[in-house]
């Protein structure tokens, strides 16, 4: 049973019988359906049912000539909005099943991000048509978490905020240059990291780590698409699971006035996923 079903409001799913009933409802009362040629006599089918705004379950499997559907896997999803990054994306099929993961390097975060492609069947169809090579891409990330913690932010004046933004922009430029093989940029980043480590180590002797670090994005556990994150809340929207009535919080964006820090860590892992869409007539990837 997918442990992140609870993250979209299905706390009532306790047994395999409950799960089969839920997935049968997705298959018979789907909101969207996508089918792609798979093997002789078989198609690969994706059923998707929305249970709230931008929230639902995707069920994928094989569909034979007699319209008999055999489920292969399912996953809960939340669709993000906007564009997170225009970084180049590499998409790979999982070994054990017809599901796809994406890999991109975002200079804003500084690590390689691995995520599950939400609409893998659409990607399969475009791949068969030869529309996935040499295209511009964009990614919009979304994630599911079972729990979180809100901390009061570190007090900063306008000059400190401006200095941090400039430092972030400079580091992003250096990382882009380093990826292109600029040796000077690589050395500068190395020295900056050493200097930062030294400063943080000294401050940790007398300060709490969350008075020093107010954002991070780190891989967590053995799963490749799970992360521990902390960042500034920009807005909060409420979603409701129409089947269960459970209220969900979309912590994607908060305007100024009441500021805080949202943190998902340790057991409150973030499951990262993405979508593939079209942009300017070309295949793009988004979350």
C-alpha cells in the first residue's frame, strides 16, 4: 500500500480490500484516460481520477484486445503550478516496470534532482513519435508529505536579504560555469564551501542550526525521489478530498505579513514527482 495515500486524504484505507475498492473506482470512474500502443495485442493504459483540486490517483496497466485491464502500479499525485526550472532533463525507464523517472540539475538548488514522471504514458506516446529529442524543456515540481513543522523565521533586515540574494545569484552563475568546465569557477566554489563549513562549524558551538540555516533540499533515505526540505512559505491553499472530506494543505505559496518556515524532515519525507507537457509545439517536462 502506498504510504502517501494519506497525504491526499485517504486515511481510511487500512486493508488491501479497501485499496482494491478504491483502485476499482479509479478504473471505472476515471477523470482522464491515456492509451498508447505497447506490445502486439496489448496497449498501455493510464487512468487518472481527481479527488480534489489538482489531487488524485493515477492507475497504470495493460489493456488487451478484449478490453481487459490488468493493473501494474498506481500512485497518488498532486499537480504543481508555474515553472520551477528550465534545466535540461534526462528521462529513464525503471527496470522493473513501465514507469519513468527524470533527472535534472538545477543551479538554484545545487544538487541533481531525481523525480517520478507523473504522466509517463504521455511520454511513451511522444517517444514513439520521436518527439522527445532536441526539445526545450521546463519542469514544475510538486511533492507530497505526510506531515511538517512550521518554525518562526530568522529575523533579517532588508540589507541582509539583498546580500543573500546577490550571493545566491553569484553562486548560481559559478555553478553554471563549473558545469561547463570552467576551472576557475570550480576552484572558487570549492574555497567558498570550505569557508562556509568553517563559519558554520564555529557558530554551531553556540547557536542552534536553524538560526543559521533557513533553507535546504537534501536527499533522504534509500528511495531516489524522496527528500528532506526546508524553505520559506510563500502561500497556503486549502484542498478538500471530495470522497473522504479530509482537508489538505497546499503549502506552495504565503504573502508577506505572516512569514514562517516550512520544514519536512526525517519521517516527514517529501515525495517528489513531475509532469510532462507541451510547450510551443514541443515536448516539455513539468511538475
